[in-house]
């Protein structure tokens, strides 16, 4: 067994060790090197633990031969040793862009299938390279520490055991296992921002700054995640004793800005703003009602939320939205 295969199998062991005999887990497989090698590693390490892995491939129906590709992935997985392989067709909407629409449809299908199969965890094949790309994308958006911390190794039912594994290691493993890798055409479409980062920005950084950029970005993500977790915990302690619809501005102004903005963002969501809809600029505008008060008028935010300063207090009100 090569070094790459050893690395992959060792990577999944801690995730499986937290589970119990008899548990079912879902393994998402697109047919790329990352997910195929993940499927192999999980199968080999789960079986001796009496944990049942169920593989799933999502047919986004975005290419002409997508159904045939899904069937091909299914055949490879069954030849690998999987007894239960699911193929889920999804319909991708593009209101928020093709990338976001495909991701949303994919995760909805994974959640639904996990429920049907009584799977306690869902394994995803994101690698260290994916993590580096995510950090750069967050940096380009001017995001905060939470976004720059990248993807979590564990997020609820989702597990990403390969975040310290390189894409090259997954490709080497597939080559040794004689697995036929599928390269999604969308991975070569330069209209997608992530593809630009993967195929142009990171290689340029490596050539100009030297090797090791992806590893450094992934390491930075881990450090920032620790910081963000600590700040979120401190903010949660403050939030626990507040009326989120009516907060004293003097109290908010006394908080460190990292905590103040977290409290304000949480208050806006608690008032009814859709999750993920509030931008950093909108939080800054709400914060200005506290720290840079010059008689500004109320703010109208997503979800019909109105934020204004009244008699030294930050008042948040959910406005009825028009049908």
C-alpha cells in the first residue's frame, strides 16, 4: 500500500472512531479523485468497525450525459464493494447563480437521503486544496474571520476528513486502485470564480511566492477557525442575557468590536432576516447607529427587518412583507 493510500485511510479513522457499531454513514461521490478515494478509504476502515457506508452520487442534470456518468460512478462503487449505492437526480435553479444553485440542490439531496437511510453522518471529500481555494475566495469578498476559517472538518452531520490531504494524494490513490476518475466539465469553466482560483490564481501564487501556499492557507484557516469559535462563544454568552429586539447602545458600544458586530448580526437574524442574507456592510451600517450616531434614519434589511436607534437603544422590528 502506497503512502497516499495510507494517508487517506488514516485520515478517515478519527471520524469513524466517534461512531458506534451498527451506525450507517452516507458517502457523497461525484466520481472525481477526491470522492472516489474517500469512498474507498471509508469502506475499508468502516467495515471492521461494523459501520455501514452507503454511497450516493448526485446527478445535477447539467450535462447531456449526466445520467450515464452517474451510472458509471455507481458501477465503480459496486465493484469497489459497496452494497448500497444511491443515485439522486436534482433540479438546479439559477436565481443565485449556477454554482450556488447546484450546491443548494446537492446538499438538500444529501440531507434528504441521509434521513431516508438513517445515516448519522455524511462524508464529503473536500481536500486541503479545496480549503485553500475557499480561504482565497473569502479573502476576495472581504469576509471576516468566520469566512476565512474555511470549511469545518465537522459541521453537524457533515464530516470532511480529507482537509489535511492533498488533491494529488487522492489522484495517486485512484491511480494505484485503477479507478477511472471523472473530471467535471464545470471544473474547467473559467466563468466560475472557484475555477479561476484553482487554475490561475493559486498556480500563479505558487510560481511567484514558492511552493507551500495551499498548505499555508489551510493552516491559516485552522487558526482563524479557533479564533472565530472563541469569539462566537464569547458573543453567545453576551446574547444569552439580552432582549435581542431592544439593546442598550451604551452597552453595545462598550463591547469589543468583534463581539459587538456578532451580537448585532445575531439580533438581526433573531428578528427574522433569512440566514446568510446579511452582508458585512449592512452590519456596519447597523453598528454605526451605536458607535457613530448622527441622527441616522432606520435601516431596512432583508426579511423585512427594520433597525433604528430610539432613545439610546438599538431597536429591531420585523416588518410585515408585502405578498
